[in-house]
């Protein structure tokens, strides 16, 4: 029995990550050594807007809790204000992010990586640049990944990618997205 991880399901199970079936905008490019993912994609200024706001939410959550403990009205007001900013940023991002129709794909996503069908074949171990936009939040992430495996059958190939050097903040964004989608699946009438 081999300890080598070949699929996103094995990765998620080994690292105890939750995973979901989802749709996202995904663009992939081969990542040469000593290059970054940002070099391979056209990015408009709005691309990372929502992700940045969500990271600020994570950073400020304890402050908001502390304020709410001291003054419930002020805490509630700040939560409402935060929702307004989120709504505004989502509208701006959705109106300004040009996503080719062919980039919207079914994915299997975890904090550790993703599985996707690709018309292009890749080699196991190959490094990739990944532009990922999660719906419906329009969170934009630039990531780097390593090909764990791909099916050697006819196109479209099943491609299993493990994120490499992913920041804790990006992992938290993906985890929040997964929890939100799982919650929506468990409670479809609740938004």
C-alpha cells in the first residue's frame, strides 16, 4: 500500500479537510520555476476586492465581538454596516470581473486542493498557477498548485491538484466558502 496521495479525495481525507462539489471560475496555467501565479493572468483591480474584505472580516471578528460585548447596539450597527460593504463589493466585483464562460467549471474543492476536468493533459508533479473565483461571493484567489494526478483516458482529463504554499488566510477563505455552501445545502430555504 502506497502513502502517495493521488486524488483530492485522498488529500481531503488524509488531512481531514471538508470538501464540496461546486461551480467556480477556474483558469490554469503551467507555472515555470521561479515565477508567480500573478504573472499568468490578466487581473483587474476588482479581482481580489472581496477576498481582501473577507480577510479583513476574519482579522476584525474578535474586535467586533469585543465591541458587541460592551455595547450591543454599536455591535449590531457595525454588523449591518459590514453587510452593506459586503453587498457593495460583491456588486462591484460581479460587474467588473470578466469571466470567460469556458472558465466556469464543476469542481471538487477542499482547503488543500481541487479536482477538475480539463481538456489539457498535465504531468504528475507539474506546478500550476490557478486563478479561482468562488460563487456567489466572487472571492478571487490566485493560488499555486501541484498536480497530484490526472486520468490518462480521453479528454476531458480528471485533474487532481494540491495547493502549495497556500496562506492560512486563503485557507480560511476557502473553509468559510465550504461551510457556507454546506450550510446552504443543509438548509436550502435559509440565505
